[in-house]
């Protein structure tokens, strides 16, 4: 077997001094990265909030630079610095990266498909991978969602291949909102339906000209009402649901209708 067919033939025959040098480089890089992180964090805590955030963002870049320098120093110890060996090493690293970053590549391809097929767009309210929020940005790698709690969630596009995506607005500025009411089963259902429809029609946040609906379902513990209406602006959906819920409860209390008590239902075995 020739040297050219042996695996890792481009590596040096390491001696004890070479091993010690490599270990020294790695240890120095580890301590250097830790020291830079500590110093920058100490500096950031003494700055104004906007400057503090800028300094904290520099920490990952500084640590990455230190490890790249360490890698630059360690590689010539490991391999003979010839053109053929460098090409062989780069090819080996490329194969490893292709395997490790396959999900990243899948996200890039899915990002292109997303942009072309346009299943959602900035401003849409979507649910994907268990996260519901407004689409703020569609990058090549991920979609950026802002949740109702004002959290930014980045979901890689490769979820587009296998996960279901629910789009509540689909390019529209309006969406359907649902206010839930859980009532004691002993009441006049027609009167409740009419009262809830009146509550929905009188809301200033409802989109004019859209239909309202009341869905009713009997449960073991009571009656479940769903007041469905379209909000005029998607960003007001939670305010709209709150308005419907509060005014709906007020109207139902004025009618003398009791609400279901799930705790009592469970305790009574129902």
C-alpha cells in the first residue's frame, strides 16, 4: 500500500513535542476565549444599555477569531504544508461540513421554495412547529416570527418539508377571532345566541360587512359557545377577543345566566 492510498497520509508523524505544541495552542485558545468573554462582559456591565448590547454582540465574534487563529497555528503542525496536502485536507473538511450542515443546506433550499411558492409572507399570522405569531422576516435560512408575548422565534425553513403550517391571514389584514363562553346547561340557548351576536356586531374592532357566527356544543359539564367574528386589523386580534369576552360576560350576567364550573363538575363525577 502506497502512502497516497493510506487514510490521512497528509498528516505529519507526530512526536511528543508536536503533541505538546498542539495542546498548548488549544489550551491557550480556550483560556484566551474565556478571558475575552469575561473582560467584555465586565466592560458591557459598565456601559449604557445600547452600548452594552453592542459589546455583548462582539463576544461571539471575538471568541470565533481566537479559535480561528488557534486553528491556523495548529494545522501546520498536523500536516505538511504542501499544495496537495492542503487540497486533500480541504476536500476532507468539505465532506465533513456537507454532512454536518445538511440541515442548513436543506433550510436554504426550502427558503428558496418558500419565496417562490409564497405560502406565507411578512405580516401574516401563522402557526408552525407549535409557534403562533406574526411573520416579520423571511430570510434564506429561517422565518422570523414575533409571538403575542413579543418574543422573536426563528424557525428553519426545512420544517416546510414535513410540518404543517397554518396561515390565519393568508395575505389579508383581517382574520377570524373566537371568543369562548362556558355556560351552565340550564338556560335559553336562542336568547344567548342572539345576545352574543349583538355583542359581536357592536364591537368597534370588527371588520365591517363580515358575517358573525355562534357555534354551540354541549359538554358533560355545561354548554360551550364560540362567538366567531372577523377583526378589522390582524394585530388587534387579542384586543378584539378581550373585548368580545368581557362584554359578552357582562351581557350574559345581565340575563341571569350562570357559568359552568369545571371544578364542581369534576368533583361530582360528571
